[in-house]
C-alpha cells in the first residue's frame, strides 16, 4: 500500500468523522426558521397557531405571570410538548385501540363541523323557508273550557247487591242511569250548571278553563281527550268509565290552535334552523367519507 493511498484514506476518515460530529451537534440545536404568518412553531411539520398561544397567555392570571415574554415561552413550550404527545399517541395506535381517545376524536370532529356550519348566520330567506316548512311544529295547541260530570255508585245501595238477570251491582246501574239522564238533559238544552248539581264530586280537582289536550289526557285518558277535541261547543262526550265511577265531559267553549307569526318565535326558529343545518352538514360529511372509504363487512353468520 503506497503512502499516497494511506494519506487519502486518512483524509477521508477525518472528513467523515468531522461531518458525523457536526451532525450530532446540530441535531439537538433548534435553528430558528422563517414560518408563515400566524404560526408560532412547527412540530414535525404540524403548525401551532400563534393566536392560540396569545389567547392562552392573555387568559393567565397576571399574578403568576413573570412577564409577557416568559409567559409566552412557557405556553409555547407546553403546547409543543402537548403536540409531541399527541403525535406519539397517534403513532402508537391509541386512536385505534383506546375508546376514550376515539370518543374524543369523534366529539372533536362533530364540534368542528358544527362550528363551521354556524360560522354564517341563517339568511332571512332561509329562516322564512325553514319556518314555512316546519310551521306546524310551532303551532299553539287548542284549549278547552270544560265541565266534567262524575257519577259514583251509591254506597248505600250495597256493593254486593245485584240487579236480577243482569249480574251488575245495583249501585253501578244507578250511576249509569243517573249519568245517562244527566247527559240527555244537557243535550236537550238544560243548563249544565243546573245538571251538575246532581253529579257527584270528582275524586280529584278537575281542570276547567284553558285546558290543553295533553292535560285532558292526563286527567281523563287519551280517549276522552280525543273525543273532546271532536266535540262541538254545547255538547257532551259519551259516558265513560273513570275509576269506580262514570264520567262525561261537557264542552263550554274552545279556542282553536293557531300558528304564530315568525316574528313571535324568531329566536326559537333560528336555533332550530341552525341545528338542522349542522345535522345536514354532518350527514353530508359522513356521506362523502363513506363514498371515499373502502368498507368491508363480515358475512352474517347463519
């Protein structure tokens, strides 16, 4: 081996050693670079928003803040650590195996879609169109002014006494005949206040004025409430069993349900329209994701 060759090998070894040492030294040095406006740092290519840093610093308690520069440095350092941990979790497969991480990612995706959908207010034509398409949902329900007449079997008749050939308690038959007679008198034109004197007290305090269909159903059952809804003013329902007794309802008056003006329910309609827009945006996103995805389903076991 010639001296010239040995000298050449020595020079190459020195150059390679110096280059490797320089690489190790520079590897741990964070060299400032020119980032895009609004970017405070970039971690493995992922930007950290400067506005997020500024908002966090501004929200810190002034008593624990040494200085604006120091606080900003601490916040940015913490965000860099957070980003490194997030990237590590994603690289380690936590998003695929950890239920909590997956749920958080789903919530974050939905929140982002909702925020984007809410970025622009509902236009006036859009609000009007939504209200016209769903106006029945905002309708004020009908209300009724009613008188309930209740007839209870007469305890004095004996609960065990029965009418020959019928097998029904005498008291029950008496209650039914009294109810039928009272209803016939009202339908014939007798004042309901006068006829009501022959009725028995209800076992509960009955609603009378401005009664909604739902309230009627709660007190007397949905069948009787529906019957009242179809009554003409001044008429009665059929006699119906209620607990141990019998009841029918006289309709004194009723106020028909009506659809309010958009102006009177504007805030409610705007909130509903925005929620509808957000739901449609999420459905559109999922539809596009499904179309782009390759989904394989297991064959159903038989």
